[in-house]
C-alpha cells in the first residue's frame, strides 16, 4: 500500500533544501533532486594516436536553472581524468587537432546582446583558450582538416543591416514559416583566422562530413533549415572548396549521415525508407557512387534500425550502430555483403559512437542496467573497455530498482517487448501499483539504462511502484512490419500492446489491477490520451505534450512528414482521409474518459503545440473529470529549466498518490 502524502515542492523550499550529494553511510532511495543532479556524459572523441578521449560532462546548475556542460579529458586506460574548461555558459563540440596538441570547441564568451557561440582553441597541455572565430551568428558542427590548417563549421546567414534596423524600431512583423536564415558551410584558417563561406545559394546544409583526405565533402542539403522540409533534403558531394557540387539523390524522403569512402568513390548515407525510397521504414544504410548513379540498400533484410554508420579504414566494410529494441549494438558489414557481424553484446544502449581510422578504435557512451552512460573504447587490440567511472559509487549511494526485459503477446498474438522495473523491497507474490510509461517518437524504443530524468524510475520504485516501459507496435528495432503497423491508422495495435503488457504483469502477480497509473511525453503523451479514452482501468494519468485532434495537429505542428503515412494523405487534399484522422484522434472518444488526468506542455512547443493539451483539458473539465493543465513558460517540446523539470516530477507524483 502506498503512503498518501503530498510531495509538491515550492521553488522557495527547493532553494532552501538543495545541497550537494554526499556519500551516504548506507544506500538510500533516490529523491527527485538526486535524479536531476546525476551528471550526463556525451560526445566522446578519441585522439588520432588513440591515447586520450575528450567528452562533455553536463551537471545541474540550480543558479543558472539548467544543465551546463564542460569538456573533460581522460586517458585511454582510464587514468588522468581532467576537467579542461569551466566557462559560465558551458562548452560543447570538443574536437582534437590531427596532431593532438590542440583542442577546438564551441562556447559563448561574453554577455552582450551580440554574444554568440564561437570556436575557441586551447592547448592540450593546458593553458587559456583563445577565440578563433568572430562570426556574426552561432557556429556549430566543427571539424578539422587533415593537415590541421583549417576548421570547418556550419552557421546561419547573418541578418542584413536593413533587417536589424527594422527590428530595432520594432517594425518586426514576420512571414510565418519564412522567417529563417539559411545554414551554410564555412571554413576558418587556424593561423590567420580568415573565414570563408564554402556553400552558396538559397538552401541549407543540414550536416556534412569531410573526406578522409580532406579533398571533398559529403553534405545533406535542404531547401530550408525547417524540419518540415527535411523530406526534401538530398545527398550532395562536392570539392572542399565548394566547387563541382554533384547531387546524388533525388527523392521525397530525408537522408542523414552522408560519408565518403576512403577513396572518395562511394558515399554512404542513412534514410528511413526502402529501396524504392518509400517513406516510413526503419533507418537503413544506403551506398551510392560518388560520381552519380543509383543508390542501393546495403542490408535490405536487417530487422533493426541503423542509428549511425561509417567506413572502415580501407573502405572494404562499414561499421554501424543498430537499435535492436531494448538494446543497441555495434556491427560491421562487408561492402560486398548484406550479412553483418555483431561486435558488441549486452544489456546496454550505445550512443555518441564515433570511429577513428587513425587510432583504429571506436569510442562511445554505454548505459547499462540502472547505470547512467559511461565512456567506452573498443579496438582490434582490445575488446570493449570502460574508461570512465563517474557512476562507480552510485549503487553504494543509492538503492536502485531491478530492471529486466520482458515479453508478452499482443492482442493479435504478435510478440511485444518492454522493460520492467521492480519496486524496491519487491516480494514475490505481492501485488504492487503499476506505472506505465510509454516512450515518444513513436519511432523510438525504451532501452536498458538508467532511464530519463523526467521518468524518475528510481524514485517511483522507492515509493513502491513497479514501472513498465512497453515497446509497442510502431517502435523501432523490431523490423519494418512492426514499425509500419501504424501506417494507415496510427492506433491499430499500439495501444492494445500497452494494455496487453499490463495484463501480463497482472497475470504474473506483480501488478495490482486496482492501482494502475499511466504517463508519457510526446508520442507517449499521444498514447496516454488514447489509453484514457479506451479504458477506465487507470486511476490516474499524466499526458505530456500529447496530441488530441490529429486534424488540427496536422496544421499546428512544425512537422507533417510522419503524419501523412499514418493516415494515408493530408487532411487538405481532395477526398482527404478525414475519417482516418478523426477515428484516431483521442478527442473523438474523450466523452468516455473517467481517469483523473493532468496535462503538461511547454509554452514554446512547436512540435505538439499547447492547443492540443488545451483541447483535452477543456474536454475533461467540461465532463467533470478531475484535471489540471500546466504550461511551462519559455519551454520548447523538451523541458530544460531545472525547476520546471522538478515541478513536473512533483506534480505528477502528487497526482498519482492522491488518486490511489
């Protein structure tokens, strides 16, 4: 039985109680503040000699009310952990010079209205960082030339003097969806600090990769930087000077991660499509002649989703990281074959993977069962090796739940998988309240690891809840048929998979059928809205940034690419499939809702805008179902301000426990 107590913290009380986490005498349950204060490691980069790794560590800064990342360095044997930067606004994008003597990174220095992130250089041996660029707009995605003489970066076009003058006068009416600046590729000389724009024209470079010899680029170019136009992006190859640009693909699907082979004869890229470039498939590896010609899927029958890929040093094979449902693994595949070899195996999720052909090593982060991501290295001379130990004592400081992957049968007999977290002090044969958390996307999957801070699984487990994270139909990593179950309708088997998972835990004697709670964000919010209109079994629910009405959502969101295959067309075309849009809208059946439900959304959310939450909230309120709507000022689709994140956790816990 859960103790009913209110856990809502005011901002003033929070400011009074926040203290650094100190080693405990014995492991204790985690609190919400503990969850937020867990550091995060990302963007590992290995030096060409393979001896050292740079990475970004971000920590909660309550005074700044956000996470701030700094650059750290560690030797490849795990020794010599050193913090390299400490700017007030943080640093990102660390990149080694080819000789390993210099570190380039991106940071904002200065507090004026014109201060934007620039490239800075610092000696690896230590010393002050010095600015390299003085660009009028924020720089991003930096990389060195092989000779170390040049650094490349992306940046948006600067506003014209006329535009600036109009803004100063507040003569600033803008054209909706047309008030963007194109993104271009630039270079800057390390010695002379001379900047040069490489790409031209009325289009945007979404991403780029320099060839191994530094002579060419493979880029993803789109008509605009807007996410809505991502399906019009194409792969291009051009000389490092920007000349001789050649378009490689011509289709109506998006591409990413374009990389030239070592001899510059071929280019690989990723796309969520099939061989015919039809959309809405698990992301696949394509290979095309760099001089132009048809692209082919390298592994058409791969039942997983490829997250990132790159060439081997000789160009005879491709390495890639694949989502396999509840875990991700590193693979290699010969360029002449479609049969990959799995190089890693475990209850873990890999991320931030890069491969250095010079060092002959892979570096990545890996989250393990109830362990946040640490930095790992893998090479021909040595198997996977963890080289950081930021969380070595986490199990000694905190009591953490047991995590395992489970399977069950969906309503149609299809096998569905998910993750189960047991409550602390779990006793076999005793039933527990169950929180069902559905992931966003829905083209994603929940994987082994510590869990997201906003899902606060260790805190839920400490309060006596079991937690289920189902990888329902529409999730990635389980093959195209599983993913494409949503095509034509969205809610066909997805919500039934979730309910079948609940039934499985009740059948196993773990879940108490009278104490069920539902929560989720984005795609997980869509699912929550659907679940509460489908069943009255849940005692409480929280829907974060969820869709209510797919017809209005189609126009309100900043992206429509995925909505069209879900429902078989746009709601604006002749003979529009309005029935499919409406039949799959939770608002259609909102009159059935009896579950007390709260709604949360960011004021600046353009992905699932606040009117969607308003529609659900007003419907429940009109029908006298207990409800509240919380809108976080300034927040986009993913909340970032620490006090807002803590508010979400507290108000949800308070809601769940008060309804038990």
